[in-house]
């Protein structure tokens, strides 16, 4: 059940890393 939440968090992290760098 937590897989969906984890995937969402991972996507957000990837997007932030791609848009704002390692901040």
C-alpha cells in the first residue's frame, strides 16, 4: 500500500533534483 506513496516521493525527489539541483 505504501508503494504508491514511495513512488510519489521518489518522483518528487527526481523532479526537484532535475529542476533545482541537489537542494
